[in-house]
């Protein structure tokens, strides 16, 4: 079977919401160090290699919302599709206390090769899906670890990330803030203002409504949890789209 760096589902669904999963898998393609970055399996199963549970949430959300979904098919440690091509964290050599042996000697030539083989095809695939829809709304799902090494516990169950365009993030924050069992991060645990990232590239740059939702990964580690969060988030996303007049 031919390897593809991007996976697209529901391309023929009529919904205009496009679900995105930048860090869907911990797969290292065989064209990169024979399919191994030199890390132990336990490290490849950590948040440093992919966003645990995010792909399942995206899959279920796309089905519920009758929209399409775009997934990366390579680990963020191979090259991070949610970074601009000139971002210094595009290709990580050290991440949350773990050295990435397969990246230690990756030079400009290897960086460019990985851009051509993985990063750029992923973004071309996403661009094709988004541009095929009239007035698309982009919703990106990520997950975060409850605690980075040597750092305090993070208090949020969910975070809403955004930059200059708050059309969708504002209403969604309002809706989520009414959920009494949730502590909601406003541009936490990260800021959504990251030049060259996926939302900037496909949303902000083209004036398309977009939002990035971060879910704590221990809350979406099982299939049932992923479905549960998708069922919970779907009507909130639809309500936010209506509230924004999109």
C-alpha cells in the first residue's frame, strides 16, 4: 500500500465544518531512519510524539457534524505540521526531557526533505479540502498532557486557542464557561498566536473562521471518552457558529 502523509475522510460530506488533526499519530514512516527515531516505545506513546486521543475525537466530530476531517499520517517528531517552515521547533531534537536521537544530526538537507515528503503534502491536502467548501469553518482538535516534566499540574480540562480572529473562539469560550464541571483555558495551555501554524495558514490568512480546541489527554484516552467529548462538543460548535453569524 502506498504511504500518504495526509489522511482525509468525509470529503464528500456536505457540511462546511472541516475538522483538523495536526498530530493524529505517532507513526514514523520507513523513509525516516527506517521508521525509528531511536526512542523507547514508552516515549513514542507520550504526548511528545502525537496528540493522544485527538484523532478519535476528530473522527467522531466529523461524523456528527457531517463534515470532512483531515489527519496527519506522521509523528510530530518527524516534522511538526503545526509549525511554520521557518519555526525553530519544526524539527525537535529535545522535547519535554526526551532526546530525539533520530533528529540529532538532521541537517538542512534532511529538514528540507521532510518538508517535501510530509509537511507540504499535508498542507496541500488540507488546503484542497478547505477550498472545496463555500464559507468553510475550520475546527482543529489537539490534546495536551496534564503535566509537563518539572512543571505544576495544569488546571484546565479544555482550552480554546485563537489569535486575531475571535469570531468562533469568543462564542465557544462563552458556551464552555457555562459548563460547571469544566475549567476552561482562554488561550491556555498555549497561545493560539503562532505565526505560520495551521490556523494561521488556512484560517487567518484567508479570512476563514477557525478555532483550535485543546483537550486534556487523560480525558480522551479511550474510545468511549473520545465519543463522549465529540457528542458534547458538537452542539457547542454548532451553537458558536450560529452565534457568530457565520
